[in-house]
């Protein structure tokens, strides 16, 4: 089984968007992934009716519910379909305790040794959250030194730069290059056109496929969203996901 875990310690930066984009990419290729939402606060991913997302409560009183996560591991380990895919959207509140659980129980190593393909996905966003999201990426590289990481650069909140230096050219980011399996950019868009359309689609928890057949969107809104998904989907394709 291929397992995509979306992890980031900063809330509101696009984790659920990434989980939904991954799911739509797989569905476009005739693969119906098992979708799991572990966010104890904002179960945005679970709001997508098209995906049949399973909710899994991992947190109890600010700590991991060990048995609940044990169940997720069992779900993966007992899969008999090597071509199956699972997408897990993890909440910011459980970022640290979940990382601790995975590391202390050597869960990723267990899954990998059993033949499962584990990939971590994290998001870096422009604007004020850049520093915090970068710390989240660094934390993942330290906690999971042997696990492939896919970095999503979210330009929706602004360019990814600090003091005039772009993230991608910074010494700190380049130092992490050997740990990054692939990089995908969610491009910045004009707020009054593409941005408005994306906000409407995301707020309604619609997929791109649903947008194209919905009369809730104008002809040009559907065209812009089709163009946006074509750009992002092509990157996911090149990443080999």
C-alpha cells in the first residue's frame, strides 16, 4: 500500500487542500484511495462528500489516543492490495504527539519493512507563516531521517521569501534538498479571479470534477479552475505520485 501522510504543525496553511488534491490526482487515474482525517479540531478533509473520508480521533486531552492510531497501523498492515493507496490528513494540534508516537514506536520502519510505501507531505506557505512552516519541515527531517518528504510550496498567501531572499535559493532550504523527494508549487493567483474561484470551490468542499458539471460556477470560473488544476496536476504527475 502507498500511504501519503500530510503533516504540518502550523494550522490553516493548506494541509487539507493538499490531501484533497492528492485524492483527486489518484481518482483521475482510476484509483480510489482510502481517505482518513485525523484532525481533532478542523475536519476539513472529512467535509468532502465525494471522497468518503473516515474520521479517526487521535487526540484525547492533548495526547495521542494510542489505540486509535494502532488501529490505523493495523488498517495499513492488513491491506492485501499492493496497489492500494491511503491519504491521511493530520491536524496541526496532533503534529507533535503524532510524530512522537510514530518515532517512539518505530511505526514508519515497521510499515516500510512490510513493503508499504510511506511518504510524508508538508506545506510551506508564503507570508507570516513561512518561518513556522519551515520549522515544521525541519522537524520532519529530524524525526524521520529515512522517510521521503514531498514539499508543497503554497503561494496563496504570498511569495515564499524572507528579507528579499527566496526560500528556494536560501542556504537553509538547499541544505534539506537531499531529504526532499519532490517539490510541488501551488501557484499564487489573482485574488479577484482565480483566487475567488478557488475560495468558492474549497469552501464548498467541491472537487475539480464536480466544478466542471456544476451550475454554481460561471463558465469562466470553470475554465480558470480547469487551468489551475491542469498546472497542479501536471506537477503531481512529474513527481511520480
